[in-house]
C-alpha cells in the first residue's frame, strides 16, 4: 500500500492508495457469492420470481431457472443489488462496468491483495475509516497536476 503525505490549507494529510474503489468491488463480490445456489435452505421467506419487479427480472433473468433453489438471503441480496443497479444513472452503470472489467483482468494475487486491504479497512475503527475517506476526498479535490506532483514526490521517496 502506498502512502502520500501532503499539506493543504495548513493541514497535513496522508493518502493511502488501494483503499479506493473498493465499494464497487465489494458489490461485485457480494453478487458473485450470492449467485451460488444453496441447498436445504428454508424457503418460507423466499421471494417468488413473479414477485420481482420487471426491472429486477430483466437483470436477474440468467438466474430465473435456479431462482427457487437460492436461499431467501441470497434472493434478497440479489434483488437489492438489481434494485441498486436500476437506480444507477447510465454514467454510474458505465463506470461500474469498467470497474468490473478491470477486476476481471486482475490476477488472483492482485485480487487477494485487494480483498485483504478491504478486510483491513473494514476492521479499522470508524473514526480511522472516516479519516481515510476524508483524506482521499481531499486528494481527489486537488487538480490533476497537484495529484501528479504528489504521486511523483511519493515515488521518489519510495524509490
């Protein structure tokens, strides 16, 4: 994980690379694991295929044949994911698809590193998580030239 130190408006900020863009990856991972059928689950609280909205049915159509075999929990996660997808703007969907494509191109080792970093972030106290989010937000609010300059400064220090 790379760390950048910089000052803006008299505040010292640290930015750690690779803690970014993890939420879409988590969304993807949840969808992937949620799609696997579960055997022997109580179907009492399941969602019937016919109860899904038309938009959700369209997205979940590849799962229609095995929908009844999924646990109620997985059905709910998939349905919620489909609703979130439908609520995204076309630009957000495009961005998500690009991130998904980038994820697919990563090696198993790179994916493991990202999962471990996500787990470390997840285990941080909420105050530290918020500090990282704020710092990254401050970094992203810099001009591209300022961001590049910081990255160059950091690579010289790290090298």
